[in-house]
C-alpha cells in the first residue's frame, strides 16, 4: 500500500524524536510519525526523481516522497530492490521539475516469490550492492586524482585571463525535438537526453526515439567530441562528457552543445577546465532561469567566461595522465558491468 504526506521541510521544527526523510535522507524530526513499520520511500518530485531508499519504522517523509508500505508477505528490502530494478526515473519528466507518481508504475507486473526466496535474493543483492559501493568509491578516488593533478599543474600558475571564446573554434547546437522512451529499432534514430552527460561520462543509453527525422538536421556525436549541457538545474548546468565512440543513430538535442576547441587547445584539458569547481561556479552564475526551472547559459555568455590558456605541451601532458587513469577506470567499468549483469539476472 502507499502512504500519503503533505509535509513540507519548512514546517519541520525538530520538536520530537521521530525522523523525517527527504530525497537526501533524514532532514529533520517531529513529535509524531506517519509510518509505524519499515517501508520504501520513492522520490516523486525534483532532483533524484525515481530514487528509492529503505526507511526505518516510526518515521515520516516529505510530500515530495512517496511512501510504499509492504504487505506482511513482502520484505521491505525485497520491495526496495523491486522498485530500484524498475528504474523509475527513466523517461519521466515535467516541463520544469520532473515528476513521477504511483499511478505511473502502480499497475506494473513485478516478480513475487516466497518469503524464503525473498530472504535469499536480498542476501545475494546485499553482497552485490556492497561490491558496487566499493567500485563507486574507487571511481571517486580516480576522479579526485584527476582533479588534484589539474590543480597541481595549472592551479598555482599565473596565466593571463582570456575569454572562453579564445579556446573554442565552434559551438554546434542540436535540435529541439521530442521523442519516445523505448529501445531503438534498426534504422531508427534517437535524440540524446541531457542525462547522457550529467555524470561526466558519455552515456549513449540516454536517449529518446524520434520516429520522424525527415525534417531534422541531425548533429551526430562522434568519438572525441566534447559535449556540454547548456541547460539543466543550477547544480548540473555546464556538465560535460567526451564521446567515446561514433554514434550514427543518435543526435544532439538543443540542450546539448558540441564544443570544438581551437588547434591550441586539447579536448581533455578543456573538459577538465569546464569541470573545475571555479568554472562550474562561473557557469552557474552566468546562467538564467526562474527558481525551480531549468537554468540556461547562452553562447554569448559562455564565450565570455573567464578562462586561461596554458602551453599546448602542458595540456597534452595532463591529457596523457588522464589517459592512464582512464585505463584503471575501464577495468572498473568492466567489473561494474559484470556485477550489473548478475543483478539483472536476479531482477530481469
């Protein structure tokens, strides 16, 4: 069954011992509680939409969360894995803030097994999730290593400030077009979603199928292209990724740009520069949009961002270091793929 909540974070006064969950975990407390037993909470509005977490007994959730209360014959942990296997965040969005509600998935058929089998599966999946957590931690250490190297090589040196436009030969925008959330069939084309770059690594699985492309000028992602998200939330606007392979059946949306650097700029260096904390702040500050909606940066403002241009040889030295780190990252991704394949055997 599902629970209901109209609780708002601003209404919390931390006047009791009972925890209240939001999208990021426990965000406060109150003197009463909504749910007496353990349950699963799904983010139904805003950032992280579709994400599910297990919540303790005698707690509550904000109104942006949906509480799913298991029956007596369903373990809360098993329900959690069922919900996560449904990947609820895929394909659900709103015009400004993404939404997903119980009516969107409440009638889906799911795998039900005996309590004994639930306990066995939960144990196996717990071990898998532990391995995934370890891989995520290792990947984060690699990210930190690259960022530290960037600061070490470029952070302490004084370069003349130049506009970002001096580093960029051309900015190519995609096409504003809608699509359907389903797998591509042979001969079809898909438009990328901004989620294809938000994690900093190109994800070719993030697309929507466009059934009629006869009047569309398609910009296909090519191996080595630097993609830039010119529209997103204030935290994610300016996300970048380098395409790792040619994708002739995909094309860019209007919210993704292809940024072509000049001959004096290395693509890997430019991505690191755009991903640096200082530059992300500059991008966020230069972006516009009302509260709760997409933030957007124009090409004019992007070209005017304050940047710097170290010698090409130094940029290439940094890119060679990143290439070595990426070899370790590739091994992590192979291991991660094997673990996810095992997960999907248990939850097809």
